[in-house]
């Protein structure tokens, strides 16, 4: 999170949830529904049977906890198996604390945060925090976990330089790009043949779900219990957050983030994703076929 992003999200949370006593009380859901109905079509939810096993691939402890973990709580509550793969332990994240101590602390906080939303397993690849490099080795290591866990959906973040919350952090860009490439690698028998030697057959993931994408296609209603569990998952990073000057209270922050996204779905609190279906032909294929048929007359 950048400071400007924090300010934006804090402002959103204040606007919707923390008006002064004299201001009119507007419930987040009502305001959101009205705005969405006036301006856009609502973002649809995923179908309940779209996926059953999810793997979230992120760079650092706490990366999942800024909204996505509330969606994770909604999924695990209905029996979806969700695991986390962290590429680093976030050891470079606390200026006043040596990396070895920070790694230990942030590992413990991540495991506690994961438990709060029902995650089945948390794995760490131990790449260096702050210096994560896009590489074939990183792709292979992510592909290995994908083949072993066999998820039908992989969740990761954007690899764009600029995104919804401002300029994207270097490790976050690398993590997103390596995750999408590893998703394809995991399905290709002839890429990383050493994985076959380890007994790991190709696995074809159907969905890539990108969080924080400015062009969301699907959403998860997290109103109520999932939101509460998502807040608890960020609160689990208490010692880490205490070292970030001006970081808003987790409750205010997650309420604000999910209220902003809820507006697009017509619910009080939501988490939005851009979903790519790797088992469907790209939309351009149907357009191209139609164009060819039109030429045929
Ligand atoms: Zn991060």
C-alpha cells in the first residue's frame, strides 16, 4: 500500500461510514445501489460452482488482506479450499527491525491472518523481499505448487505499473506477471520437464482472478460475516501495521475498500476481480469468425 492509496481508501471509508453526527446518515448499501443503478450495469457474482480449489499467489505477508481475504472468507464458508502461496516473507518491510526478526514476525502474523478466513495452507517460497526478480526459476517454483495443489482458480494481483491504488510496487508487479505465466507453464508438459521428474503432471487451471484490476468482471458479496473475518485477517498483522505511520484502523480501511467495490455490485460490501477463463476461447475468436462469415456474405 502506498501512502496516497491509504489516504484515498481512508477517505472512502470516512465518507461512507463515519459521518459526523449532524450529517445525514446514509447507509453504504443504499448509496451504492442508487449510484450504480444510475450509471452502470451491476458487476455479477461468480456462479457457486465456478471453482472449488483456489490458490492465491502474492509477494508479501498482508498482500491478500486488503480486501481479497474477505472474498476468501466467503469462499471457505461455502466449502471452497483456499491456499496461499507467498513468494517472500516480507522481511524488508520494517525499517526498525532486522530482517530475520521481521521474517519470523510476519510469517506468524500471516498464518494467524490466514486462519481467520479459513485458509487450508500457507506456503512461503523465501525469495528476497524487495528484490523479487521475474525469472524462469520463479515461474517454475510457482508452477510446481500449482501442479501439486491443482487449483481451478489462481488469484493474484496486477503486474501493471499503474493501478487503482496508484503506482504498483516492484515485487507486486513481478508476482502478478510470474503468476499468470506460471499458470500456463503448469499446464504445459514440455515446459520445466524437471517437474515431471518430480512426479508432477501438467495441470490446467481454468480461472485467473486479478484483484484490484480497474476493469472487474465479477464480484464477491462479502457483506456481514466475510467482511468481519476479512477485517480480523488484517488485524492479525498488528505489529507490522504498527510500524506504518498513519495506517488507518483495519476495520475502517477494509470497510472502506469493500464499500467502494460494493457499489459496483449493488451490495454494501464486495470484492471485485477481473476473471480470465483459460478454458474458453478468447472473445476475439468469435468476433473474427463472425467477420469472416460476414465477408462470405
Ligand atoms: Zn506487498
